C-alpha cells in the first residue's frame, strides 16, 4: 500500500500582504501609528484563512526499504516514494522529527502542517554515501532532491537503526555520521531488532542500551551533545509496554496507527507516538 489518505483539512492558502505609505516631507512631523494599525501588525493569522490544522493531528509515516522491485508490503519503489514526498510538499506539509513532535518544538510557518518521516532497520536503501555525497537513488537522496525543488520542504527524518546500520562497516559509519551532521534524528531500533515484549526486563534494557552505544559511537556524538530527547522504536507492537519501562527520557513510536497529536512532554515516562506505513498507491487518490 502507498501513501495513505491523511486526515487533512483544506490545503493551506498562500497569503501575502503588502502596504505602501505616502512619502512624508522631511520637515513635516512623523505620523504616529494608530492603535488599530499596531494591533493588526501583531495579530496572528486567522487559522481558517491559512488552512491551519486546528485538530492537531500529525501524520507519522513509516518506511523500511526503497527498492526498484518490492518484495514485501513494507517496500516502496523510488518512483512511489518521490511521488509521496511531492504530494506532501504540494499540500504544504513540512517534515519534522519524532523528537520535535514529542517535545512540541514545532515552529513552522503559518498554514503549513508537520509530518514525521521515519525509516526503520537501517537498510542501505535508506542512505548510501558516494564519496562525500548521498547516493541520489536512496530514500535520503530522493528526500534531498524533493526539498531542493520545493523550498520550505525541510529535508529531515527520523532514522531508526539496529546493529550494522546501512550495511555496516565504514560505509555504514560514514552514512550515520552524515545523518547526525545534517539535521536528521538517529533513533534506536534496539541493537538486535529485539522483541522487547518477549525479552526479560534486563534483556530489554540491554538491547536499548547497546543500541544507544552504537549510535553514539558510530556517529561520533560526544556525551555533552547527546540529546535527552532520544527516541526509540521497538520492533514489535507487543514491545511497547516493555519499552515504556525499559526506556527513559525518550519517545517510543508505536506501529499500527495513522497519526499523533503533538504533546509537549519532558518524556519521562516515555511518550508513545503512533505511526503507520504509507501503503496506498500515491496515484490512487
């Protein structure tokens, strides 16, 4: 299935306002602005006029592999993925990260709508480096290209990795470091894709701790720069309750739902953010 029908209000309307003032003679007195003018200048835009999403529902989309020949319901073709991103850009969506959604840190232009793009499992089709550049046929490469063509469409996402992300080795390390250096959130998918619902409390904690250590080591993130709003995506729906107790100062993403409300939180206990796979073909609207 590809991009699912979102719970979308009317598409945002681009509004521009201009004003001109008659020239004032140099020797003449300056006219003080009237109270009504000052009030107009500071008033926020009308939510209905800019098509604001007043319900506060935010799509959280989950991707796994971007491949030319899908073999699973979780696979997307590069063409479908590009079409999905372009549709989001056309409908005034702006990508944000899971951590930003959980914290309520959503400073977007009036009339635009947040959307969270997430990628699980650290598959090489998510990102691959060619020299110092991201390969254009990967998910991140396509995202960067769509962002270049659509100013205001922020090139960011939350990327959830296990052991040996993006194929492992030095290539995987370089890809992880590039993401960390370019505004992407690197999330914890547990070190060994562990079913936290079946693991003991000690094993669940270790799976998350090892995942964090890998991320910080590979991305070369020094302790003083490690975000306290790290997010974890348990590999299985049954893991969510266990992940709540095994994770601290984090956001936990839950599979199986379509959208989430941005809830400001100190993230202790963890905030559960539902998400869904975009599985309806983008052309079938």
